[in-house]
């Protein structure tokens, strides 16, 4: 009888804890955040989401860089996803991914044309090495100031 009650208490606690975790993880302020709620597992899909996010950030940087500070970054490493081709999974890829992530956080912390363009230059270097297809799209993301 006692064991049964213990199991019941444990179950209720698990439900309460997981409900709270779900509540905090869906508490987002960015409009594109909704798409992250079901974080997909392929690198391609992750890229597509980052591209959407970066395009929105780009618009904000052009109109009002400080407004980016009100948004929360959404942390994940591309290398945590499933690649369409395992050939590019290497030590160098992890290094580039880590660098990207560091600059991604820096962009949210200090949004400016400079931090934005620095992030895009990492998209470009990585793509130069492993995936030249989207390079044209990436080059168009740079913000040019005169
Ligand atoms: C660490 C390396 C790396 C970084 C940094 C990186 N990418 Fe990628 N990206 C890849 C690889 C590798 C693929 C191919 C993934 C696959 O096919 O599994 C890819 C795929 C893509 C795709 C194609 C998605 C599709 O629909 O097929 C786009 C677009 C893209 N990246 C844009 C970007 C942009 C924009 C950035 C910067 C904000 C960026 N990438 C940063 C490595 C990177």
C-alpha cells in the first residue's frame, strides 16, 4: 500500500515538473519562435529556421538595432542535427559551428551592422567549405552601408 502511494506521488510530481518545463519552453517573444517549438532534427531544417530568423533580425538591424535586444536567442548547434550527408561532419565543422554560435549570441547581445555582418561572414566561410549551394543567398544577406 505504501509503495503504491509512493509511486502515485512520484507520478504526480513528474506531471507537475514536466508541465512547468513545457510552460517555460513555449514562453517566447519572437514571432518566428513558434517554428522552433517542434525543433526538427535535420540540419537542413535547422538552417531554414536560422535563415528565417536571420532575415527578421536583418530587418530590425536596418530599422532599429536596439530592438533586437528585447528578443531572446534560440540556442542550438547545427551539429546537433542530422546531416543529409555525413561527409561534412568533421572536427573543422564543429569548430566552425561553435564559432557561429558564439557570434550568434554576440549579435543578440550587441546588435549592430558590424556584429550582423560578422555572423554572415561565418555562414559564408562554412558554406564555402561544405555547401556552396546557398552562397548567393548568403551574400545577399550582408548589410551594406555607405
Ligand atoms: C558550421 C557550418 C555552417 C554554418 C555556420 C551555416 N551553415 Fe548553412 N548549411 C551548412 C551545411 C553543411 C548545410 C547542408 C545541410 C544538409 O544538407 O544536411 C547547410 C544548408 C543551408 C541551407 C540550405 C537549406 C535547404 O533548404 O536545403 C541554407 C539556405 C543555409 N545553409 C544558409 C545558411 C545561413 C544563412 C547561415 C548563417 C546564418 C548558415 N547557413 C550557416 C553549414 C553551415
